[in-house]
């Protein structure tokens, strides 16, 4: 589609990692929001999703205001659902280096079809 926002408008530089005070103690961090939006790359219409991020930190945790600003950077970007979930996973793993992480997006119904896309990361299994 002509004049669609481009993929590189997502701003991972907004993510801020804070030291995890209890490094070595496994905890589960769960972040949820109903306010995730991006654009359909074909129609330019908004896609709304319920976002759930769950992770076990290693040495850092995400600062929540920075996370909110980061997910807002998707608002005017045209991306398919599968790319969105993978992009969020890659950016968070790069910023936080967690032991484990899952990212799930449950997109609202459009044309009678609901879509849920999820990605999993395990530091022991996903090493490159």
C-alpha cells in the first residue's frame, strides 16, 4: 500500500532495562495490556490486540514506562501479526537478556477471524 508506515519506525531504543535486585532468584514477570495497536499493512486499518509478555529475568527487568512508550511506537506501523510478535520478542530479548520469555498477542476479530500469535524464548535453547 502506498505511503504505509515502514517497519523501522518501531523504536526499541525506548526500552530501558533496570537492574534486577535479586539476580539469581527466579521470578516470573507478567506484563499485560489491552492497548496494543498497529496497522494492517494492506488496508492501513488499525489492528487492536491484547498483549501479554511473561519472562524470567536474569540480571535486568524492563522499566514499565519505557515499555509503554515502546509499544506505542507500533501504533502507526504497518506489520503482519506474526512479524509483530517476533519483533517484540527480539527487541525485549536484546534489551533484557532474560532466562525465558513468551510474548502473545490476541488480535481482535476482523472479518470474522480472530488471531492469536505467540513466540517463546529460552536462553539455553535459543543461543545463536
